C-alpha cells in the first residue's frame, strides 16, 4: 500500500517508460513533418479527434472504477480478517472453562494457529514460498495439503470439536466460535476469487488501441503553427491517458506483491501483535517503520 507522504513518481514513470519513449518519438517526428514536411497537407477535423478522446475518457473511467472496486474490496476483506481474528481468540478466552487445566494452552494454540493462518493466506495469495515462521509451524503440527490456509482452518474446527467433546464449551458457544471460523473461511474465498479472476485482456487491448489511434490523429487536428506547442500537446495528452490506464492496471490485482497492493503482510503482523497481547505473551514483534514509499 502506498504511503501518502512518500509516493515515488519516478518509480511510476519507470512503469510506463516505453510508452513515454514511443509517444515522445512520435510527437517529435510528426510535429516536424506536420509543420515542415509532406504531412502538412493532412488535416483531420478536431471534432473527429474529440470523439476518440471522449471514447477513451469513458472507457478509462469504467476501467478505473472497476479496478478500484477490486482493490477496495480486498482491503475490506482483510479488515474483516483482522476483526474476526481478534473475535476468534476473544471467544476462545471467554467461552472456554477458566477452571479447566488446559484452558491457557487451548487459547494459546488457537491464537498461534490463527497468526500462522494469516501469514499463510497472504503468502499463498502472492504466490510466495512460505516463510520460515509458517514452514516451521506446518512441519511441527503435521499440516499438509494443496490449500494450506484451508487446512489450518480445518485444524481450528477440529480443535473446536474436541473442546465440545471435552465439555470446555457448550453447544451455543460452539456455534458462536464456528460462525467466526466460517467468516474467516468466507474471507479466504473472497480473496481467492479476486486473485483468480483475471481482468478481461480484450478490454485493456481495446483501450490501449484507442489511445494510440487518438495519439495518431491528434497532431493533424491541431491548428497551432508552433511546432513546439504541437509536440508538447501531442505528447502530454496521450501520456496522461496512458498513466491513468496504468494506474488502473496496478490497482486491479491487489495480491501481486507490488507497492499498490493491499498490505497483507503488515496486517498479518498487526494481527500477531494483537493476538499475542490478548493471551498475555511477552514475545511480541515490533513493527519496523518502512523506509520506502509503501508497505506490503
């Protein structure tokens, strides 16, 4: 996630450097040829160019809106994961029989399992190898499977069933905790839906094509006789459109381990701190302030 105070414009420009180079070369070439070369006889009505510009603006508006919806939904989902993680451990502490000799151990097990689930889900969504923290926990508890986060949730459910059999929770409390686990599963499924749903490539290609058609037509509709002004206009307007399009592309996939992503690692660390405080553990990590313009 970007940090407002330290946004790097240079890194963003680097992502569209080839478009900038192409448009700049085209603007300079066409600008001189339109003023001094054989292209000076070509004239395209500015109204026709305006139609393409309007089409680009409408398509970009739709594209940006859809991309933002995906990004914002991902952030809402992880906000719910933070809340449900706290709720799960709070329910465990509140519902389990305090006089039971295994109470402290059970609540600690649930908290640590939930912490690992958050890290495992984030790393799975970003297609990253599991960190040592996650790998060590999985090996120690014999958790395997194709979908590791789902396997960890199954461990939650099994522990709840065992607690019910051991009379540590009653039927009503079991239902309450199971509802929280179900919400966590629902959040996981929503994240996987966003991750696995590819934004239509045809839509992106169409927008890109129309932008370049617009850029091609633009200098021939301008009446300005100053070559420098024509070059600047021919360069700036298409680049603004391309920058908007690139921004939407970066926003549409919030789990790609990039600066504009949902900060799932940072949120997982927040969850770890909160849950360890709830079970009165002293071994609490200290979140380091990012020295970059984003957090992951």
